[in-house]
């Protein structure tokens, strides 16, 4: 997944404001960005700019730091709090 995300990330010398973006659609058979102006609510040049980008960046940062989302060094602390959180959430 990391390889796919890195390879499909947009790079443009002409449109510098798009560097680092992910287009809203990608044709993996042709290996190119794809969009249609006829897509309801989406133009051909739309990019993903919402919450997904933060997850991608965060996970790449955790990989570099050799960390996980659930830090195993704090597993016991999490186990102690989990039952209370579970009751609250359910």
C-alpha cells in the first residue's frame, strides 16, 4: 500500500500547487490519473484534500519512526482503560 501511495502521488512542474496531492481517481491499468467532468460533484481535476491525507502522512511518519498507532510499550495502560471506554462507547 505504501508503494502504491508513493507512486500515485502527484508530481507536477507545471502546477506546483498540486505537488504531493492524490487525484480523486487513478487508472491502475494505464497507470495515470483519471477524472471525468461528468462525475456528479467531482471535476476531472479534483484532488483528495480531506481527512485521508492526514492518515497517509501520519502512517508514513510512524513507519519512519518505527512506531505503531497503538504503542506496545503502553499496552498495559490501554488494557486497564479499555473496559471503561468500551462501556462508555457502547
